[in-house]
């Protein structure tokens, strides 16, 4: 059963990575904790390793479309190495429940930001439509 779950989770994460550009961590970590019974730290470590093939496949495919900006990717990637090292050290030092709560806060913050941006985009579209209607109504026939 666990292998089937991991196959489904991996496929779903791959679809989301290709569709939205996210690594699988947003799916991997909670599912590995809640369904596969890994500790928070084990789930995070497993997610980091599992994301590598996803990232490589996604970057290769996006490169074929000309969407990869290599300089930005290199700068981000190299600086992220130092960040990962620091993050792992902090994660190792924190109690499991604190680490889990911090991950939950991150998920809520990301969801709130996405909601805020979506609402702003809808407002902008609505305002633009009103301007077009107003311009169209004021023109001489």
C-alpha cells in the first residue's frame, strides 16, 4: 500500500511541479507525515532528496521551451545551498512539534499570499473592464 501511495504522491507532485513550478515539498512533506507516518524531520529530508529528479526533469523540459534563465538559476541554486545547510541545522535543533508548526505557518502564509494575489488580479481585471466600458460609452458614434 505504501508503495502505491508514494507512486501516486510522486505523480501528483510531478504534475504540480510541471504546472505551477513548485517542487514537491508542498505535497510531499504533509503527506509523508500524515499518511506515511514519517517524522517531520524525516519527511523534510526525504522531500529534499525526492525533489531532485522532479527538478531535473522539469528544468530540462522548460529549457526545451527556452524558459530557463541560467544565470538567475545558478545564483539562486548556489545561494540556496548555504540556506539549506543553515535550515537543516536549525531543523535538527528544534523539537518536532515546533518544526511541524513552523511548516504549517509557512503553508498558511503561502496560501494567504496566493489568495491575495488572485483577489488583486480579479480586481484589476474588473477595473480594466469598467474603463473599457466607460471609454466605449463616451465615444461618438
